[in-house]
């Protein structure tokens, strides 16, 4: 099986401010940090369903005009995509099906 269909944990850093209240990026956590002597940096972290979803996120950031600083990817043994309600429900014993 190809790795491009496996869930991936991702950390993306871009130059600029991305507001999590006004911009949703595939369910990733958004943290923008202003800096005094340099442009602000926004970090997006989370788990994506597969590489195609990563490409979608990178396309959206490009469309927003945010210069890409870095993309870090890890492939842990088992991760659940942030946008998969079935996977989230399966992990919550208090949620009924």
C-alpha cells in the first residue's frame, strides 16, 4: 500500500497572519504569532487524511498569498484524521452511534 493514502501528522509554517476564526484550513489548529522585528509566523498543526488533503491545504495557503516557510510530516503508527467523524466517534466511548 502506498504511503500517500495514509493519515499523516503535519506541521506547516507560513509567513503572515491566518485567523482561525475567519479561515478554516481542513480542520488544522492555527496559531499565529506576531513578531516585533520580523513578519508574523502562522503554524498549522494536525492530522490530515492523506497526501491529497495536504496538497489541498498547500493550495489554499498559496491562494491566500501566504509564503510557505516549512512543512514537516510525521507518520506515526496510528493517527486519526481530524475531519473523520467516524474515527472520532469510535475513539469516544461516551458518544452513541
